């Protein structure tokens, strides 16, 4: 073989490799352009970029109590199908379809409940944190604590839960870095944990203030985690408030303030600047804070809240000065499929409460107009809402959990 022939073969080999490289790069570019962006999950896993329809099976990977009294339990959930979880907005909730075993071996009862994700968005798992709610003796037909007690007492590591994709309109605004003020009461800390985690990862320079109202240290959830985050991130300011400190609760160590989270405390401790407020707590907190913030001069668009139920929604309407259309006379409410016609007398906060008080079985979830579980067809009549629901209600339908009648009604329930 001559030197000229050897040079020819070397050049041919180099040209072949260059052609293959260019072709592979072009294929990869076309694949990235035509395929949606996905999140990494694990080696060999399939990928998913949009929320799934209907219910999806999740396995309980781990349980963990978050407070000293063992009343708030976190459940770490992983998808059974191994598909990467789609992105969601920090602060949103998951909807669970639960089968609750009945006493004396009766058939299981299907109920729907919503729980906020209590961790920053991840592609491999969700975490929810559920507080045990004692069942009140005066509502045996549907105790508010039936789902929380079931999760605490019966759902163990390895069990399966059926879950709908994250939803809800209470989430951190990712388009701004305006200083954020998170105000949580009790178990209302759960969506704040998701928002905090997201902000510290994605917007590490954003100034964050957390006001966390509790009775005492025994129910202080995520105490070690929050203190560690504050120590690692100077932009995060903790303001933990105990209303009934216990003998072992030390001011300045376990909590920064005694009393309640109110506008007076906010005015004393917040710097003079524009802030975005995110509030999640029980009705008394909402009833005090939201009108107080608006009276202080905070713009309504800077106040975001998550309701615990219809009672928590009223302060927004009152603060905004909206007039409520109250029915002055009793009207008939007919539940067509249940074969019941009942008289609405204004004693109940919502049509859902009215139905449950009279033993009419209807599905429900969040009880605050967010998940759509109680959406029901209106066969005749009209329904009003004190505050526009988060869920987009289809024409000719209503949400029982936050709706009240504005005329006689016939409902497909």
C-alpha cells in the first residue's frame, strides 16, 4: 500500500465519522424540538409531562409524624407505574379517592378528600401531611375527621392510594420576586412548606417571611426542618407564634412571639415595602387577617388564600364590600335522584352542609370550591356563591360545597 493510498483511507474514515456525528446531532435536535420537555426520574423510567386523567395508583413509601403530639403525619407517595411526575405549582393539592371500611363488616364507603402537597415539586414523589381531626359526636352521618382518622389508623407503608393530579389556584407566583409573606395557622403550614421549598431552590434571593400560628410546641409541625432552613437561608425570616405556650416552651428558642398572628404583629415586624401575602388557616384567622390587611392598605391582588371551607371564604367578600344576596323566605330544594324535597331555611353555610344534615349522600372533597368533587347538575333554579369558586364550574352545574340557593332548586343528586 502506497503512502497516497494510506492517506486516502484515513481521510475517508474521518469523513465517515464526521458524517455520522452530524447526522446524530441533527436527529437529537429534531427530537428535542418535536418532543416536550420532561423531568428526569430514574434510569429506565418512562416519562410524563402533563397531568394524568382520572385516578392514579400511588404507594405509601414512608410515614412520618411531624409534631411532638403525633397528630400530624406525613405520607410519602410514589407512583406505582414508575412514570415521572409532571411539574405542578407549589401550593397546590392532591385529591384522594378513599374507601373507608364501615363498622361491623359493612360495605366500604367511598369519600373524596383533598390534601395540600407539603413538599417542593419533585419528579419522583409527593408528600402530604394530614392532621388527625377528632370526630364530633353531633355529626355522626359524616364526621369531618373520617378521612384523617382512616389515614392515621389504617394506611401503612406499602399500601396503595388512588390520587388525582395536583390542582388548585393557591400557589406561589413564580413570575415575581416581590417579598413573600406566608401566614399559616395549624395544619395550614402544609402548602407553605411546598412554597418555601420551591422559593429557596428557584428564587434563593427572594425575601421570605413565615408567620406560623400555633397553640403550643406540642403541635409545632416541621419544627427542626424550618429552623434548619432559616439557618441555611438568611433571606427566610421565621416568626412562630404560640397562643398558649406550654411549660417547656421557651420564648426566643421555640417561638418568637406569644399571642396570635394578627395585623398588629405584621405591622410591627414587617419592613415597609410591598409584599405578596399567602394565607392558609382556620376560619377565625381568615376572618381577622384578610379584612385587616385590606384595611391596612394591602391591595387585594397581593392577598392570596387557601380556604378550609365555606366559612373561610366569607371574609374575602366582606372585606371587598360585595353585597350578598340572601334569600328572605324559605325555598324548596329537591334532590331528584335521592327522591327528597326539603325546605332550605338558611341554617347551613352551603348546599353540601344542608344535604349532609338531612342525610342526602353527595360526594365532596375540599369543601372550599377548589376540587370540583361535589359538582352537581342543576335541573331547575339558580345557585349563588359568596366568592367565585376556584374550580371552573360547567354551565348548568353548581358546586354544593360553596353554593347556596337563590331560588327554589331541583338538583341531580
